């Protein structure tokens, strides 16, 4: 039980950080488009 819950938490944090990175990249792209 503890191992599976730990895996779920780690997978959730990885996907969360991945979504955060994608949003940051999209924000940078929008800023670049506005500047250009």
C-alpha cells in the first residue's frame, strides 16, 4: 500500500512539473510573439 501510494504521488508530481514546464514554455512563446 505504501509503495503504491508513493508511486502515485511521485507520478503526480512529475506530471505536475511537466505541465508547469509546458505552461512556462507557452508563456515564453507568447511573450516572444508579442515582442516580435
